[in-house]
C-alpha cells in the first residue's frame, strides 16, 4: 500500500513539474517572440536585442504579455489564450499548493489535482503552438530560412536572435545566475 501511494504521489509531482515547465516555456517563448519582433524592427544591434531579452526574462509573464501585445498585432486566438495561460500560470504559481496540498495524503484528491493539472497542460501546449506560429512569422521578417529556424530551435533560440551564434559559442552562464543561487546553506 505504501509503495502504491508513493508512486501516486510521485506521479502527481511529475505532472506538476511538467506543467510548471510548460508554463515557463510559454513565458520564454513570449520573450523569444518579443526579441524576434525587435530584431525585425527597430533593434538591429545584437547587443541591444540580447540586453532587451535579458531584461524581459526577469519580468513577470503579465508584463511580457503586455509588451508583446503592444508590439505585435497578434491574432485573436493567441490574444485570448494568452489571457487564459497567464491566469493558469499565476494560479499554478500562487494557488496550487494552497488548494491541492492535501492531495499528497488522499488518492481521490490527487486524482482531482491531476485533472486540473492536465487542463493547465493543455492550455500551455496550445498557447505554445500559437506563439510558435508568431515566432515563425517574425523570423521570416528577419530573413531566417526554415532550416535556420529549425537549427535555432535545436541550439537555443534566444542566442540566435541576439547574436546569431550557437550557445556553446556565446552563452554567458553568468546571465543565468541570480543571487539566490549563490546562497550557501
């Protein structure tokens, strides 16, 4: 019985982790879209685009969404689902634990939590699909071929947008470090 319960809890936590990951990918894809739009528009300097994207990677998803909506005339379907994705992500980050912490102790509650997580997963997946369509439109404005876009996806899109180099040629790991990562326990 204990092993079955442990497996059930592990399954819930795996699903929770996947949904968090997908929510973060929506946020990241919005920044990539913003960087791509800026590169096709007013910012031509690689350094300027990298600085802009670094700044936006530290902002809230709502702030990023607002900037994208102001800069790009995105389709209604994406605009609508971005609102839902933002609400889903904020609920996940700020309310899931409070509402579903008891699921760790009750199988029925775990199943209810999984249903809610699955809905958020579907929302994030659809949102990412629509954002990727917009990224492809912006990449065409930048003059990137489909082959280059595919390579960018493989190597790390944010680096190509900013500097048109693969991450291993460019990426500065210090950009990923924040003060909490240096805290010694």
